[in-house]
C-alpha cells in the first residue's frame, strides 16, 4: 500500500530536486523545448534499440538511466503546468521523494506512464492556450490517480531483467516454469530498448534544459498543436514498434522455452531409464548378498561361542594354566622346603629346652606358692557360693512372683471370659431387643405370635386380667403403660404391655370396670 | 466467674447453651450445651442430653406440671388431650388460652395463657442450669423466630421474666445462627480469613420440624466485628420436616391402597392408628435413607443404587411389604416441595424480591435447622443457587442456642466477635384512628427511638381510643391483627378535628410504649398479671 501511495503521489505531483530549488516557469517556449527534446530522445531511442543487443548489461544500464531521465522530464511536465512554486506543492514533492527513498521504489516508465504522459501533454497544450494554468490543476491530478494500477506490473520488471545478466544455460529450466509471466517479460524488453538508446542523449540534454527553459519564446499556438500531434503520432509509432518487438521476442522466447522443455523431458526420460536399470541391479545384488549371508549364518552352529565368550573362556584357561604353573613350581621346591623345615624343627627343640629351663628359673621367684593358690581358690569358692546363694534367693523370690502372676492371670482370664460372655450376652440381647422392637413396631400382629422367641428381652408390667386402680397419686406413673385415656377408677388389663430392653413398645389395653359393678 | 446463657426456645424442642467464664479462658472453649432434667417416657426423673421437648402436661389434681419427654409421651399417646399442650411458641402473643380440667372433677376448668406456659419451659431450663452451673446467670438471650411481631416479642419477654430470668435479651433465630457462624467460621477450613472484608450477602435458611424462616443479610467485617444489615426476611411459614414425612406417608398409603381397600372404610379410630403408624414409619424411612445417602453422597452411581426397603403392618395384618425408597422415588414424591418452584424455593424467591436482590447476588447460604440435614433440602438449594454459592451446613441442633449464648456474652465482654445489626421486623405496627390505620412503627424502624403521633379527633369526644395492630400494609385492614388497645378518658373535651399529641418509644427489644401527657397509655410489653397460678402454685417436674 505504501508503494501504491507513493507512486500515486508521484504521478500526481512530483518534482526532481533541481526543480524544487528553481521552479521552471511554464511558458509555451520551454514547453516546446521540452517536448522537442522528448521527441528527439524518442527518435534516438528507436535507433538505439536496434544497436544495443538485448539482455546485455549495457542494455539494462541504458534502460535504467533513460528511465531516470525520462522520469525527470515527466516530473517537469507534470508539475510545471501550474507554473507555481507554492509551498503546498513543494511539500508534496519532498514527501513523495522521501517516499521513493523509503520504499526504494524505482520509477519505471511503462505503458501506463506513456499514456499519462500523453494525457499530460494534451492538458498542457490546452492550458497553455488558455494561459490560465492554475484552474487545470485538478484535472491533471485526477487521471494520474487512475494510473498507478497500470504502473504496478512495471515494478515487477527489474527483477525479471536481472536474470538475463546471469545468462548460464543451467538456469534456463528454472525460467521455464512461469510461462504465464512471459507477456509481462516482454514489456521490459521494449523499455530497455527505448531507455538504452535514449539514455545518452538525455544525460546530455539535461543541463541544456535549464538554459532552454529560461529562454523566452513567443507564444505560438499553432506550432504547439502541431508538435503535440506529431509527438502523439510518433508515440503511437513507437508503441507499434514496441508491440511488434514484443511479439517477436515473445515467439522467439517461447520457441527457446519449448526446446528447453523438450530437452529436459528427454533428459528426464533417459535418467528414469538409467535409474530403473541401476536400481534393479542393485536390488538384485543386495538380495543375493542377503541370501548368501543367511546361508552362512545358517551354516554356523548355534552353540558356537561368541567372540566375547570365547575370549573370556580363553582367559579362564590361561588363569588355570598359570595356577598350574605355580603349583608345579611349588612342587619343584618341595624337597628343599622339607629339608629346611626339618632343620628348623631341630633348632626349635633346642630352643624349647632353653626356654623351659629359663622360665622355671623365673617362676620360682614370682609365681605364688601353694598356700597362695589355695587361698585364692578359697576366695573364688566363697565368691561362688555367695553368688549361688544370691541366685537361689532370687530364684525363690522370682518364682513366688511368677506364681502370683500366674494366679492373677488365671483370675483375669476367668474374668475376661466372664465379661466376654456377658458382653456377648448383652450384645445378643441388645441385638435381639432391636430386632424385636423393629418387628413389634413394623408387624405388631406377627410379633404377637412370635414374641416367645424374644422372651429373653421381653418383659411386662401389667399382666392380662390384672386389675388396676387409677388414682390421682399413681395415674402419672400408670399412664405411659396404657394405651387408652385413663380416668380415675378401676381398670382391668385386657392385653399386656410389652417392654423390650426396658422400653415400652406395646402398651397395655385396659378396660374400665363398670362403676355399677364396682358399686355393686 | 460469669455465666452467659443462650436459650433456643423452639417450637418442638428447647435447648440451652452457656459460656461459663472463670478466669481468662477463651470464651468459645467454655461454650457448651447443657443437659435438661425432666421426666422420661416411663415417668422416671432423668436428664435428657438432647434438650427439652416443648410439651407441657398439667396435672391440676396434684398441682404438678410436667415439661419435656413425659409430657410429650402423654401428648403423643393422646392419654390426656385436654391436659397436654405442644407448640406453645406458635400461639404465644395472642389471646389463645388452654382450658384444663381436673381429673377428679372434669367440669372444673381452669384457663392458662401461652405466655405462662412458655415460662414453664423456661423455668425447667433455669432449674436444670442451676444444677450444672455455679453462680448466678449474668445475661440471658432467648431466641425467637425472625417473623415474631412486637406482641409476640413482648410475650416472650414476659415469659422470661415470669420464669425468673433477669437481664433478658431477645435475638432473632437467624441472627443467632449468623453470630455463631461468624465466631466459629475461622475454624471451618473452607473460608478464607478475609472473606468478609468485602460486603457479602448471606442468606440464612432455617428449616425445622414445622417452620421455615429465611433471612437475607448484608455482612461486612467491621474492624474484627461484623456489620450486619438485614435486607429482608420471609414470613414465617408453617412448613418443615413434618410436611416431608406426610408426603412420604401419603405415598405409602397410595401404594397400600393399590392392593388393599381404602382405609376410609375403617372406623375413625382405626384410621387414626393407620395414619399415625404410616407417618411414623415414613419418618423412620426418611431418616434411615438419609443416612444411607450421606454415606455415598460423593458417588453418583452408588447414590442411584441406594435404597431403603420399607416393610410394616398398617393394621390387622395388612402390610406394606418390600416397598422401596430410592433417590428417584423420593424426588418424584417430593417434587412439589423440591422443584424449582416448590415450597422450599418459593420463599427464597420472595425474600430475594423483597430485598431487591437476585440469586446471583447471594454469596453465602447458611443452612440450619433439623430438616436441613435432609439431603434433598441442600440439594434443592444447591440447584437453585448454582455452584458459585457456598452452602454452609450448620444444621447442628445447638447452633441457635450457642449463638444466643455468644450474644449474652457480648453484652458484657469484648472478646468475641459482635454484630452491629440494623434490624427490621417482618411487620409494621399500625395505630387505629377512626376507620383509618396509620403506620406508627415501620417494619424497619430504628431501635431505641421515639416520636410523636398526632391523633385527630373524628368527632367530638373526651375519650381517646388507642388501638394497635400489626401487619404488612394498611391497604387491607382485614389482614391486620390487633395487638392491644385502650379507652382513655381525657381531662378535656375535644371537638371534631382537634389534635392530641401522643408520644411513643420503641426500645431495643422492639417493645412499643405510647403515652399521653406523661401517662403511659399502652405498651406492647404486656405485664398484666393473670395470677400465674402454674408458676406460683404448681410443682414443676
């Protein structure tokens, strides 16, 4: 987008540096001069195109230089019609120049710019006739805005031109691929040819331009019109020439490309064939080798030692050998040893005799006499007896303790088993109680039938048939056991209450004894 | 030495906790639940760790009153229908009375009001406490349902005074739970210490055996204590675990009647036996299955396979056999309760609407009350709130009384975390002026406040008729309930349109007093003396 903007601004208002310093007055004279110059340049270009060989370095250089010069011319034309040097314009020029530097965009002179150039010239003509250039300004700006899209493809060109400098034949196949790009490639060729021929002349004319611009040439409308129409026709001619050139070079290039394509396909085919053959041979050889290896490996018995095992075994054998060697050496030295031992034994006997006599002499002085020995023995005995006495006393004490412990243990065991039994009994009773309660609550009728099973946990307060006298004193104690509303008076128990594990589960049913009966 | 008491005066059961401080011990280490001595089922005086069944049996002949298990046994057996009473709490504050006959002379009736009966329960508590705690009781806090109106609060206060308590404070049950939770939450590993550094919306879901209470509070850490704003609360609903049991019982019955003839063919007595048996078996099955589910809660497959076989005799050898209770069956039976628009969820939605919140605004749910243990309750809440809301299981039976004990402690000491609560009542108090009902005390009235009401005479008179009502709105006067009223003859005669100024005060226990010309005309703190025969002349337990 930046590039696009930059180019837009360039097309609309651009100025070369020298122009910003010294804006050239737009007069019919200097316009004529400039146009003439361009015409000359373009004519020269036509000639030079023929001379400079295509795709050469020189060709590119010339083309680039020419483009630069042409841009200057174009800028001059684009800006100058207004004939102003107002600040706004200068700002735009500076900004656009900065943008060019920033983006590194090179202004190329493509189809689009040629067209713009034409339009500009037409506008200039019209303006110069009116001699009121300021009004025309916007119309000039507008068409230039449309162009950038056309200019864009021209930007691609330099990159395409560069490979031509390399030239090596190897690169060609790579070039073959973008067949679609071909027409685009043709454009630069034309431009290069144009630039190539005109570059020199533009360089030379550039300084002239300033001097020419300063000249005052009388206003001649007719001349300007003629020149511009001439220029237009020339430009169209140039365009035609360029087109034919493009067509020519395109067909040439296409042929070349076809040739290269053909060659590559041929090479590919032969390569494939060769490769196939080679691969087949290699595979055959390797399978052969593999089979042979397998055969060899099969022929090797399985119990054969590996290299490491073998060397280990060997080491072991060597060690054995070494030890045998030592033994044999020892055996050899045995008789000699025997002799030396014998002699040593003889000397020892002598020595022993000496020792025993000397030791006896010494002990007679230091060793205690019999009494001392007996006394010692007696003390040992006394100590021993004492010890024995202690032990026996301890034993008696301990045995008594052990006996009491055993008695206690027996008691505890008894208690334990007792309380265990009690616990089991209580637990069973509680369990039975819970079960009985549950059954009594959930299935009262059935409980009535089976309650004897739970006789151990069941009790009752009031037996069937029992007479109960309800008084103000005892009523509060009675009430929890009876299901009916109690009044003061005499009752008879119809069905007994049931207490399970101390809780009243079933209340007694009672019947009031009729007053009359009582009274009677 | 100091004793701080907390009493959870429940509808079905009363529990008491104490913080007994001797030196400088950490107060929470000294917080314990006390036993309550009472007569057991067999009329043996014993103590019951579980608490005190809130049943009363009045034996006028012997001038004795029994509270707790023995009374409950009699109540359940129906042995003394006229002498036994339960659920005193739900009837307190009104005009409701119980008439008790003499056994020896059944026509001789004597009336007792609910306040006095409540005080009997509290007196049982006080007697048990004195056996287990040395020294006087410094402060006592009694919890009441959040939905209690001014009249009911006053009646509870009076009952406490009658029982012999001094320094009594009232505390809403959900607030007590919240206070307890906030003090022990650091020990619950799930919550980060700084959790309440930012404001959190906490919903307390209290579902007991017979009641359902919901409170929504905004809780924020306030330099170590907590600032609590009550955003909304549900009306007290008479819904609880009993209703779940009844649904399961209905399922049993319908299954039974598929095979057998309808129980309607039976006599009334037999039907009563059948119903009581089925309901008690349903409760047993529910509890047993709940335990089974709790063991496999983490494993979905095992949970699906969990089952509770139900076998029992309905009557005369007619049985329900091999009826299965599974997760799916229970969900099916209880769908009207546990569905997203069911009984469990509806009051939450209403409370949220009243608080102008959505369920997404709730950060924490504290589940409390006995029925909260039932797995489908928590599951329903989880489903409703989604995974992002933490549900704290706070169904321990003493959670409320412990919170109340902490509240008592906080009256004197600073060691524990306190809550600075801006409370609102569920109802407003209205004053009747002719045919009009003017809102005197708004439901969110600040405590310890006072003001002046201009009473306009609608016709010439020297008599001032002051009547107080409570309710939600004056738009529908039929829905308002009268609390109390007075006809006061004035010194001067007033013409139509004249205005008399009445001063009012609203204290920290939400008791309202109205006075004129320096004279107290009316108070919601009913201190009328009915003789209190039971308290003064009867032997308790």
